[in-house]
C-alpha cells in the first residue's frame, strides 16, 4: 500500500510543473553534466556566504528568488540547496516571517528525504525548528508529525541528546494544545532514560503544573534547578504558580529574574523574551496597574514587531495592520492589550486590538492544513469574539452607528462555522475551475491525504506509532502535504481573483432579505453573554439575549434541557403539557419574530434545536395537532453562516434527476423495511437511479453521485462520540465522517434520511462536527438532515410528502415545511405519533426558494373554465338584458 502511495507521489511530483526548483524527480537533463552540477553546488555555497553577511529582508528575498531558479540533479547540488533553504528558514524566522520560514524548512526537508541525502544535520538545522514553528503557529497535527519523525531519526542515529530533545519537544506540543496528561506520560518515559536532562525535567514540571499537580511539579522543578540554575523556563513556571496563589509581586520579580537570564543567553531568542514581557504585563494587569502593564506590552511589541514606530509603542497605539503576522505570542499580546484598554476606558482602541488579534488568528489558520489545528484557533476566537461583542454592544447603546453594527456582525460571524464555510467556498471555486488540470490534481491529492490520515489515526489508536509502517505513512503524508501546498500556491497564482474571500457585509444580507422577503436571525452563544442579530430590509437589531453571566448560564441550560425531550420517542408523550411549557418558554427566550419567513444562523447547541417544534403561545392540552407550532406560522430554513447564506442562491433545476441509495439491510437487526417505500416515492416524482440492497455500496454511490442533482441516502447513521467520529452506513461498509472531507460532493440537494446526521461533537467556535457538516464542507449546496434517531415509518411519510410537494412547487425549503404540516394533519396518524419527535427531526440548510408551481397551465385552464362558467350563469339568470348590455343600449 505504502509502496504504491510513494509511487503515486513521485508520479504526481513529476507531472506537476509548478515548482521546478524543488520538484526534480526525473532524470537529469541531457545537457547537464556532473561537472556543471558540481559548479552549481559551489555557486550555491558562494551565494549563501554572501547572503549570510547581511541576511536582512531584502537579501532574504533576493537569495530566495535566486535559489528557486536553480535546478539540481545530483546529490551534491541537492544538498547545497537544502543547506541554503535551511538558512533561509532560520533567518526568515529571525525576521518574524514565520510563514516563509515554514515554507523554506519544508522544502529543505522534502528534498533531503526524497533524495536520501546525508552529510548535513537535518535534525537540528531543519526538523527541530520546523516542528517548533508549527507549535508556535498552532499547527497541532503538523507539529506532532514532524516531532515524531525527528524522534525516530534521532533514535536510529543513537543520538541521545537529540532523542531527549525530541521527547521534550513532542511533549511540549501535547501540553500546548491542552493534553498535559499525555505530555506527562511521554516525559516520564524520557526522564527514566535521561534522569539528568534539564529540558525533560523542566517540561515535566510544567506539564504537572498544567495538570494541577502543583506540588509534584514544583518538586521536579527544584530538581531541574539543582542541576542547572540558569533556566528561564523554570523560573517562569515558578512565577506562574506564585500568581495562582495571589503572590503577584513575587511572581513579577521571579519573571524579571528569568528575563535577566534569558537576555544573557549567547543566542538571542526574541520570542522567549517577548513571552516573559507578556507574562509580566499579565501580572500587572491582574494587579490593576494599567501603566505598568502597558509598559511591558510595549516591550513585548519591541521584540515581536521591531518595525513598529517607537512613538506608537510608547503611546500604546494598536500596531498597524500591515505589520501583523501569524504568531501565537503576538496574538496573545494583542488580546491582553485589548483587555488593558477596555479597563482603561479606551474602548474603541480595544475593539481595534480584538480585530487585530482576529486577523492574526486568521493568518495562522490560513497556513494550516489540518482541521484539528484550525479548530484550536476557533476555540480561542470564540472567547475573543464574545469580549468584542460585549464591548461593542455597550458602545452601541450610547453611540449607535452602521459602521459599528457591521463590525459587530462580522465579529460574530468569525466563529460561525468558519472552517465549514471555507471548505464549501473552496469547493465552489474549484467547481467553477473544473476544467483546470490543477483542480483535478488537487482533488485527487486531498482525497488520498484523507485516506492516509484515517489510516494514521487507526495506527495511533492501536499504539503503533513507532513501527516502520507508521513512519512510512508519515513520510507519505508529509510529501503529499508538500505537493498539496505547492498545487494550491500554483492555483492561487494562476487565478488570483478566485482566492478572495467574500466579506460578511451586513448590507448584502439586508439587500437579500429585501429581495426575498424574509428575515435573518443570527445567534451568538457565549460563555457569559449571548447575542442575536435580527436582520431584514428595513433594519438590523443588535439584541443582548441575557443580562448577566448567571442569566446566560440559565439560558444555555434551558436549551440543553429542551433537547433532552428528544432523546427517545416517549419523553414528550409522557407529559405533553410539560413539553408545551418548555417549548413556549424557549420560543420567548430566543426572541423569534413571526411576521415573515425565517432564515436562522444557529450557534453552538442551537444547531440541535428543532425550531419548528417551538410553540408561539402558551397552550393547555395534549392534542399535538392543536398546538400552536412555529412551523404552522412561518417557513424556517437554516444556513451555517452569513457567507453561505449570501452564496446560496441557486434555483432548483427544472429537470432534476435523483440518485437513491437504499441499503435496506434486509434480514438483519438493522433492517429498514419502510426504506423501500421511500425509494418508490422518490422514483414516482423524479427520474431516478436507485441503488437497492447490495447495490448500495460506497463505491457505487460515489461513482454515480456526480451525474445527478438530488442525492437521497436512506440508511443508518451515527452522531459519533468523543472517541468515535460520526459515520454513515452503506451496504458493504460504514464510512466515517473523516473520509468525506477529502471528497467533492456537489449535487444540488442532498437528503440524509437517516438518524443523527446533524449530530456531532460541538467544537467551540465551529459548531457540530456532524455528517451534515462534512457534506457541506465537501461542497453540497443544499441539504436536509436529522437531529436525532428518527422513526423509520414517520420518516417515510415525511419524505413521500416532501418529494411530492417539491415536484409541485420547486421550493426545497417550503417543501419540507409543507411535509411537516401534512403529517400533522394526517388523520390516520395517532396523536402519540404526532409528537414532534416523529416529524420535527429534519431541517433544511441552503437556498431559500420562491414557490413556483410547475402546473401553472392547469391553474390557467381552471381559471378560464371558471370565467366561462360564471359567464353562462349570468346569461342564464339575466339574459341579454344584463346590466352591461342594457347600459350599452342606453348609450
């Protein structure tokens, strides 16, 4: 498998003519000779020596451009290029351009590995700084992979110092991304091998403190200091503990001592110094010493943004946006600076700083390839957005302005399924460029990468992380990632306009509501406060839903308690009145207007709420068809974000065909007997290809999906758990959600007629990691999915009505609303099965369609016959002397 994978990579590298200076796997050009290549190696070393005399920004760009134009074909020349790239990586990092540094180191490692080079310390000069840069820019997945590879090579070389360093760096990644227990496990193993290694001891102490095992951590820290008292990181750790117990002055003095040691180090680490200044600023902030805190922020900026004007730093002015770059210490500095300004009554500057921190977060996210790494940034962004919205709302009450309202809405959208939105937008761009060879290459590469990551996760779960197959798989993933990045860069260079992201402009949303005559409700659920934006053609309301942190906790709890009614089919039926009270109370708490149809942008747990099943007024009684359901008052559809709301405008194809996937699972305890009725309903309304029973395989479904506008999957699915991802069942296998991300699914409408297809682990700042999200990320334009374990028979009835009305009115959102109303009015359905558990599970995300009857000629004929009939009645009753004719005679 891996041999074939390696062959695939090499073939793709040969075909991709996008970075000829890097991707050179073919045979040497006929004109090249060993002598020329030897001269090339010497030329590279000579140019490198010149560059190192003054490696500033201009010289770095010049040497980089020159080196990229050189095409080695021998190992000596390849090695010279690797050394040059590594030096470019080092100096780019020193100059603060972390993105370029990562790019240079990645190129160096790729060439070194692909050509089996030796004679250069690739561990310390390339892999170690590359792994640390990934940590520094929150690239969690990439950092782990590089540090594991570093550790493997160090062990093969029997380099004890490098092994200890590799263990320390790998553990640091786990701690940095919130898994101190994993870090402790790795470090304890390392300390057993190297008990006197201060890096291991210090990192172990830090991980123990992070895991709240403070006394144990301080004991290990003391042991580390006894070996080497000049360790800034140990004193920084001690200061952290002192601050936790409120000994702020002692903590500050300890940090100052750590800074003095760091400053005296022979190799200057400006980032380490900046982190210490930032920690000192945080201490003074806690002590409410604003001036002292700002002084330390200024010192941190001096290290992080040396190009920033001295006067600007001295005044505490927010750094200019063009000087911002992807770096997590800079992001932390901007956040703390904002909090200091907020306390010091410089609220408008605080808003700018929160926006700057958001910009840095987005720059970091743009450089990441792993969704897991990006989600870590989104979690922090959620907290930042809440602070911004609190402050913006306060200012808006006394100084309302359209500009501030736009900024507040944009900030709320920064945590509204940003990654899923970007995934969809990217797939849509590729669809427009589908004839471009680079697009098909990129799709194939990403599909392969997804498959390899699934295999990698399986090996990690089986604890096979030090086996040759695991390491070979790592190599394949790293090579493929490099090619993906190169292909993306080539695509961006060839089609620069295609890379511009659509802005979340409030005025565009308002304009669309004016055209389509509906209202948008956008929610933001924070830890301490929740907000709502109510948008229509006439106005935008900025609503604070909760008045205090305590009220917000109560509000969030009411949402989760409401969701508990849908854990099984009997909960609501046991006490319909209790449910009715809860459904009306939540309706009130969510401030839902009723005079227009609604498009809802839900946040967090609101993605699981069946809004249709809320009640618009108090109700006494247990007859479900008599209850004042919100679904009876208005049509409701959803969008993951404002950007997708603006993007979704494709009309329903008038000649749509359908692909139905119906595994049925006949003769098993998973049988879906009513599924065949769904198939018949679909086929009755639309020209269909049906994959029934054993025909409903993964391969068959994916092979036929591209040729149909409607994809209907009637099967089993699971929302997953904290350890298992969501998955959907085909006849021959169960497909985990992770395998969907590497595919491109772009039908007009996907209907997931299965259990829990909208359920998944909630990631703060990104939302539910569900099957439905994976389909949306993969490019599905419009989608119907479920919020809990649906009933087979009730689902069949709903789907039958849905497709029948869809055929008649061509409106995807309206058809689902009508199907629910039809179900509630069906006298053959018992009252117990009119509980919202049976009919409210399915929701629609996508384009809001106008209702267009396909039978307009029948209506015209009926109207004509009615006019003729009425005319005959008039003639028969009044004869020729009717008032009209009589009037004509009188004249």
